């Protein structure tokens, strides 16, 4: 059988147009079939920025998108109630790294590829975010914000002491101690101390993992280990080179101390990089260097995004419209529109990172560090539905150790481990 | 229609609505407390008094009870002491009505501020590295003080914010009460050459015993609802140094894996303890105010 060049080109064109044809068919069949598309959201810039464009989506499907904005804990509780009780009031759910395991295990969300439009570019997501949004190699939510860790350091302070940007944990510890100068209100380091699975535990976990720590062994808690004691010891030791009050610092305190010019080295979530370059709020504009966290510290991955509820979007049209909403709200075009509106923090796509608009918004060194950290970024927390409870109990114990309320690290961790057995048993 | 009947009829609709709301929510909480319900699952079963018995073995619960009691004592006593001292000071030193009204207006501002906003402002003021208070302390050569990170200071530091809001508000009430007091007993004391502090200690304040007890009760009830202030400023920390019962109930019911039944049992115990305590205090206060 032979094929002419003309025939080949016509076939290729038809194949390329197939998804569009299918979409046109879906739109015609589902137009006006879903009067309301209910979405649970959290007030991130990427979510609130959608308001300006919703009319366009409403017109396309003859529907009305209703986004319910809630605080993080309330959002988690409401979404969990909606799917676990079978109420199914929401077709689109706001997801994050902490509840992915629970939702996938319970079958509450569709695999993303099954519901988003066929022409949707899944491969364009940043690897670090796609990893966090996936379970068992399948991506379940479309991220619009998130990332991993990045090391931010004061180039001027390091240069003045003749210290090269640290590449290993040992080098970083030595640099922090050498740069610590409380008399002149400059501190070597800062970190989160306030309790919470998303607070001190989040920043402590890379140290725990770097020491070889594991959360579970044969389904039982295994984190009250030598690795955890070593990690906690080092974290407390570094806190001696941090601003006063660090024992109860949240991320905001840490970031503000750094951009207030008081801290030499900070490992934080990479979304805070652009904050350092904001001349209206930062005293360290142009003085900050960016690099991946020193080896062997891994990068704590996190991501927030949209998923489609199997409970709320049961029928075909609800699935199609909800899928199209997620595809539209997290598309390359939408990210470009956000960049044009001056929002450089919520970036989830490689094409956006490489765009001229993004390069104008942040230093090239930051983008390089971001791309270099990506492959080292993973979900470091326990991928278990019991995590919120275990993480918060661990956070409480860590805060007690950081503030000196308790001093026996092993005994504190043993107590948390004991309580975790109950939490894990309840989940089973 | 008799006057009493008219009063009863007009009050009945509001009282019925209030009673229904209170009864439904309390019955719901009691029902939940006898189950083992968690937010993550629709399945639950009857567990009897298990949640209550577990609370009696929960060290963190007793710590929260103790912190709640200390919080009540500090904030109620602190508010009244600040209010009395400032009211007497304003009454004695500011004689022009215009200035006195301006001061009262300024004293009302803190209580009009939303609690969350006040908490954020003070959290920043207390910051060891960037806060104004620590700058002043530093200028005095006392070094940075970890107001919110030091377990011994944290509860008092948060209580100061509560006292700042309510103490100044109560000052305004007391200033107005002092202005309306009968002059005869005060003038009699002045004729007896009593000093200013003696006039207030032995004449005016004893005459204000009734209003002061009422203010103390109002503040005691208000202090039970300080969740927002503590949550924003310390989140209950460092450790559990500022974790009151309502905060622990929230952590258990919402934050810590959604154990709503356990949190409900805690709320019911809190309801019982406060109802008993306030009934006793109310009865005692009626005696004191005579």
C-alpha cells in the first residue's frame, strides 16, 4: 500500500483536528446541561485571578461557575465532608499534597488525563509539581502553584567573609556559624519553629530524610529513630544561629526576617524567591543568590491544584464541563494572563518559566535554581490519610523541643510515635 | 392584658428561637460525643462514654483546663485593675469635659478593633527582631525578649493584648460611673481630710461594688471566647503553654484528623464546668453586691 504526500498531510491534519471536533461535539451536547459548576477554592492569587475571566467560561457552557473560597483547614474539612458523605455538591475540588493519598485511596477523584480536554498539555507541568500531584505514577490534580525548596543566601555577606555558596549540608552548617553576628543583628539562619504539619514539620522533614529517616516500617511508625534525633539535634543547633524567637516562627516570620536583611541563609519554599526581589517590601533586592538546597537535603515538594470529584461529577456532562474548567483554569494561556497581571508567584508550567514575561519578573539565577531543584523535589511527608493528625502531634513535640519546654528528644519522639499508632489504626 | 402577660408574650418568640438554637446544637454535641465520628469517614458507631473516659486520661486536656483557668484569672483581674486605676487617674487629673471625652474616645478604639487585627498588630510589636517593644527593651539594654516564644511569658503576653482591649473599654464605663456618683459622701470624706486615694478606696469604689461585679462577670464570659486572639498570636504554643480548652477542642476536631466526637465531648465538659462555675459565682456575687 502506498500513500501520497497529499494523503499523508490530509490524514495528519484530520488527526490533529480530532480532539477539537470531539470538543465541539461535547460542547454542543452539554451546553446548558449543568446550571452551576460548584468549585471549592482557597484564596490563592491563581484562584482569585480567575474572577476576571469566568464570564468567558460561563458563556461557553451555559453554566455559572461558583467558587466557594475557604481557609486552608476549612477547605480541607469541607471537601472531605462533601465526598465522604456522598453529598457531591462540588464538581471541582481544591487539592494539595496533604490530602492526595486519602482521596486516591478512597477513589474520590478522577485521574486527570481521563477528564481534561484531549488537547490539554499535561507534559508541560513542572516535574516537581507533577510528581506531587501524582500517586502511583498517575496525575490526579492540575497544579497552579507549588514547588520545592530553594536556598536563598546573601551574596554580599558571603562575599565579605570569603565564603562560597554552600553545596553540602556540612558546608552550610559551617557557613551559618561563620556568618552569625548577633551583635550586628545579622543571623546565620532562620527556619520555621511554630508547630504544625505544614509549619515546623515541613522544614524539619528534609533534615530527617537527609539523615536517612523513614516514616513507616511495615505499616507501623518508624520515625522515632536515630535519624530523627540527629535531625532534631542539628535543627536545634542551627536555631542558636537564628533570630530571637525562632522557636515559634512561622514561614512569614522567617521570610520577613530574611527580606528585612537580618538573615544570611534561608531554605524555604521557592515561591518566596520573587518576594525577595520586590523593592517595595524587601531590603535585600539584588543581594540574594539562589541555589538548590545543599546535598543531601532533599526538596520538600508541595502543590495546590484542581481535581475533579468522582462524587460530585458523576454524569458525563458534569465530568466534561468540570474537566474543561480545570483545563481552562490551569492552561498555559491562563498563566500568561496572570503574568501579564503581575502575578509571578503562581507558576506551574515549564512554558511559563521559559517565557519572556517570567524572565522579566524574576532573576535568571532564580529560574536556574528552580529548574535544578525540580528533579530533587518529592513528597517528603508521610503519604497516609492519618498524616494531618500525626504531623500536627509531631509539630507540637518539635515546638516544645525548639522552645526548651522539653529537652529529651528521644522521649518526645517516642510519645508521638505511640500516638501515631492510634491514628494509623483509626485510618485502617 | 396585664403588664406581666404583655412582657411574656413579647419575649416568647425570641426566647423560643434562642432556646431551640441552644437545644439543637447542645443535643447535637451530646449525640456526637457518644459516637466515634471522624471527619474523614461517613461510618461511625455508638461508643457510650468512651470519649469522656479518654478525656480523663488525657494530660493535654488537663493542661488546657489549667491554662483556661489561669487565662480567666489573669484577664479578668488584669482588666479590672487596669480599668479602676486608669478611671481614677482620668477622673482626678483630667477636669475639662472636652479632654475627658477625647480620652474616652481614644480608649474605645482598641475594643472596636477586630480581635484578629489586634492579634496581628501585637504579634508584630512583640517580634524579637523587628518589633517596636523589643526595640525599646533593647534601647534599655535588656536585650531581645522572646515574648511569644518563651513558655513562661507567652500566656501573659497574649493576656496583655486582651487587657489592653477590654481594660481601656471598662475604663470609659467607670469614668462615666464616677461622674454620675452622688457628691455628698465624697464631700463628707473631704471635710474629714481624707486623701484622694482614701476617698476612692473607702468611698467611691465600695459604692461601685455592684457595677464592678457585673463588669467582672461580663469579662469572665468574654474571656472564655478568646480563641481568635490566642490562635493568631501563638496557635496555643510554645508547646501547649497557651493552649486553652476551646483551642484544644478545635485542634482535635478540625486540625488533628477531624475527631469531631472527641472534640464534642470536650465541648460538653467545658459547658458543664463553666455552667457550674458561673452559677456559683453568680450566687456569690449577689451576696457581695448587697
